[in-house]
């Protein structure tokens, strides 16, 4: 409340000092030279792609196992999302399948750190560097996640964040950010996000841009919450470890920890046989759960024009039958985790 009041008192609602300070703090977290506050996570993706020159006739390789905005951002620019199937154990883009999907039109690779688990960025960056492609990380679910000690958003050419309230770093409304090491890319993103104006040249327009910015009230809230991010993520990991221990030996397949990957468990997604019946059972026992995601993006109506069919991406299609996300948030108590697992084990008995 003090942070909000100070913004109100300052009357600097747009591009104020809170936004600048939050940009500096996010750049520090990601070890990047720049972070650019934008309106939403979706905007972050569109602006990063646009600033890299992705447009009509171009292809961008991405995962079908993500929130719709990832592919939507690509399609929005007239480019083609090229879906590459996922790894069964991580739900992330499978680097072994990327080479086969590269064509002369491929401009970029857009991995998503899904559910808070970083994608295999060593393998992805190596392919991108040898093939001359850009890499945009969709880190919307992965604030504070790390791959080999380096934070998500600082691993590719650009990182995109969403501060939608339910994300593991969430504001009190919409917000987004792009992180990058590339000063020229930073300048282009800032220009596009401000109607194509260059700094210091007010009402002179150099390109067709848009209006997308993080507002100061959100930045003030997010700065307060950022101070707690590591502790909250650690609590999420502790909850994940407890779930894994309690579900060991059951029919439920839980995400396995790996020393190179610091998962932040934005969502705690497991595989479970007879998933739909389990959802009903949990609901009947007042345990919250959700299915992320019920339909892989390559089979969505809105993307039918891409020409994908059932059977094209079998790993993602199997996941859509089996996944269920269990309660996960830092304030969840151990007793609530025990209770959730009891209800699940009872279902299979
Ligand atoms: C939430 C999300 C987005 C979009 O973010 P918004 O702020 O809602 O626009 C993009 N990608 C992924 C993976 C997300 O989870």
C-alpha cells in the first residue's frame, strides 16, 4: 500500500521512476543489460518478434505445449508457427526434433519454459548459433527459474515475461517485460512500444509501432513482490518435493528434479491415468485442480489454417489426455499437500 500511495502522490503514472527501477531489478535478475516494461506478456512476445524483423513469409519454431499467446504472437505478425513436439518428461520443446523443422524461411526459435521449468537452452542455443537463428525465451511462467545457474530470460537473445496476476511473479493487473543483452534490439523494442518514436524526438514517427507499456502502479507492486520471489520459488520447490515423496510408488508421474534445472513450479503438473475421472473425484472432495492444457495448440480451431492434423505431434497429444495440475502456491500448507495426495490415492484405491 505504501508503494501504491507513493505512485499516486508522485502522479507519474506512465514511465515513472518505479518502472525504471523495476527494469533495472529485472535486468539484474536475468543478468541482461536491458529490461523493457511492456503492457502484457503477449505484447512482450509480439514486440520481441517484431523487433527481430519477423514478419510475413517467415517461420518461427515453437512448442505446441504452451499458453495460446506464444503461437498467437507469431501468427499475429503474419509469420508461421512451426510446431515441434515436446519431451515426454519435461513438457518442453524437444531439441532433438528442431533441426528437422528448420527451413530457408526459419527466422527464430521460441522455446517456452513451461510450468516454470527451463527448456534445454544449451542444445537450443547451439542449434540457433550454427543455423543463424534468433532465440526468444517465453519465460512467462518462469520468473526466477534457472538453467545451469543462469536465470530464465537471460539465456537467449530476448526473454519475455508476463506479470498476469496468477504468474509466479504477478502484479495487480496486466504487465509484461522483455529482457535482452542486445542494445540495438532494446532500442527497437522501445521505439515500437512507443508508436515508432525515437527518444527525444517527440511527435516524429520513424516506424509503425504501437502503444505498450508497464504502468507505474504495477511496477511499484512488482518491485515489492520481486523481493520475495526467491523465497516463494523455494517454497514452491519444497511443496513439489513433498508431493513427489508422497506420490512415490503411485500411478501418478511427478516431475523429477534435475541438478541443471531450477524449476519454479508456476504450475505443478503431473500425469495421471483416468485423468478426467480423477478431476471429478478431486472436485467432489473440494480439492482444486486444472488441466493445462486440454488441447495442444496444433489442434486448435484458430490455427487450423496451419494444416496440422491429429497424430502429427504424438507426445503433445498424449499429454493432453494425461496431465493434471495440482494445487501449487507458496502459501499452500504441508497439511493441504497431504490432504490432496490422500484424495488422489483414495481415487486409485
Ligand atoms: C501467460 C502467458 C503468456 C501471455 O501473458 P499475458 O500477460 O497474459 O499476455 C504467454 N506465454 C505463456 C507461456 C504464458 O503462460
